[in-house]
C-alpha cells in the first residue's frame, strides 16, 4: 500500500510503501554497485559524491613534501583516480558542467602527484601521467563495445544482442557501411535514450577508424584509463 501526501490542486506525492508489516521510505537517489542514480538520470548526485571523496587528496597535498613520488601516486590512484575511473561509462553524454566538475578534481589530483604549480597548463601534466581527460569518458563506451563486437561469444548476450552489424539487418546489405563492420544505431527520441548502451555503444564504435573495425582477430583491449 502506498502512502501519499496531497493538497488541493496538487498531484499526489508518494512518500512510502507498505509491504506486509514494514514501511519502506522512498528515496530520490539509490546506490547501485557504488553508483548513485537519481530519478532524472542526471548523475548529479553521483558526481557530487565523487567530488566529496576528493577531500582526501587535499589532505595528501598538505603532506606531499613528505611523500615520495611513488607514494603520492599510490594514494591518489587509490582514493581519487580509481573512483573517477569506476563505472565511468554511466557518464556518457551527461551535462558538460558535471564533466567540468570532475575535470577539476582530476586536475587537482594531477597537481598533487606532480610538482606542477597552480598556474601551470594542465594538459602536459595529464599527458605525462597518461591520464585521459574526463571529457573522453565517452570513449569508454566505445572500448566496452570494442571488446564485445564483432566477436560473438566473447561477452554476455545482453550486451551482444544490443549490438547488431548493419550487414545482418534486412535491407542494409547493399550499403557500403555493410562492408566496414558498421553497427546498427537504433533511433531514439530522447536524450536519455541516446545514453543507452544499445545506442551509445554502436555510435561510438562507428566513430572508430575503419581499419580498427575491420580487424579479423580479437585484439587485447584494456580499459582506456590504463592506456
């Protein structure tokens, strides 16, 4: 049984559910394998949580002079980079201001690891550390897709079933794209729908150079954050 609060002229708002003898309070945010998901799928709460976790690295910067370079890298990777890299495919096509917040966190973490100054340009620092900027997290969706297709039987069916070669779609065989291992991209009418793996994965895969899509053997692909 659901309990709601209603006032005149307003829609009902459900606040809790009654299951047998228990009352379950509804929440605007839920945690799934460590990822905070809000009702609008904006990922704003998840990004805010990642930014809060960066406070540890701020404490690390205070004692940075007492740490070796390897120790500083280990601490930052353990408490900052690992969290930025974890499940970053869910950040595909999110708002740019959320990615900029995460980029600020990554830039500050890079300055803790390296002896760079606050006003130094950050791009050479990130290149030196081999860190991809957060705006490149969309590449992760393509890397995931790159590990799945076109090699059937190498991943779970709920992933491979969402990625269909254009050559296997009726009426698409005469197209030139059918000969370049292009994936079929389903149509979507919403921005949230475009973030679905069934749409985002094939779209990023199709953006890869043809020579990569045409490989005859399954390459060894690492997650992009390890490149």
